[in-house]
């Protein structure tokens, strides 16, 4: 078994790890509060917006998020000439990418300051539910009260009251239709 000195050493190491874990969680909590403050100041985000997984969230560019929406993590990125507008009461799942710019297919590589990009606004209406692992590309408009199924690639506009899903996302049904 263990002698007294080994037990003492194990307890000491355990307490050190516990202290380090507590310090880490305290610093992370402070960092996430600061990141939220920074995002509310830097972007047009209503104070009622919930960003519960800020450690997995990255925003860049011209972004507006309306009242009572939540964003569970992922990326929202625009270029200098485009914007992303998300309405009120939207539910946005984990690992969602909303990207308002892309490479030009004719000159897709080369020095960043010399290759052209394509930028188009993205608009997401009110009361929209976006499932986990969705990618929404530049130029897309999603109508009010719509649902985007998990793991979808949204490359075309989505009508209001629609349920879409797939790669690429296609209409499954309208919300007022029976199965």
C-alpha cells in the first residue's frame, strides 16, 4: 500500500490540482464576462441576447442581433461591405457558421490584400430556429418563423414559415402543412 509520506504527497498534489482548476475557472469566467461586454460594445447586439458559449463564439464585422435571441456558438463573419442581421427571438444552435463573404472563384488564392472577395448581406428573420452545425452562406435571406434543420448548408433564400434541411438545404414542408 502507501506509506504516510506517499499519502501526504498524493493529497498535496490533489489539492494543488484543485487550486489550479479553481483559478482557471475563475479566470475563464472573468474572460467571458469581458468578452460579452466587448461584443455588446463592438457589435449591434441587444442586451437581452444570450451568448452562453462565448468560449466557442467568434464574431467579426457588421453584425446586428435582435432582442431575446440566443446564439450557442460558432462564427458570424462579414467583410467591410456586408452585414449580418439576425431578428428577434431566434434560437441558433451550436457550431453555426454565418459567413457573409467568400473567395472569388476566378482568383481564389494569392496574397490576401490582392485577391477579390464576394460580399453579400445575410438576413435572418424573427422567430427563426437554426439547428446545430448549420452553414449559412453570403446573400441568403431566411424568412420569419422558419426552421433550418441540423447539419444543413443554406445557399438559397428560405421563405417564411418554412422548414428546410439538407445539403444543400431544401424545403421539407411549410409549418402550416400537415405531414
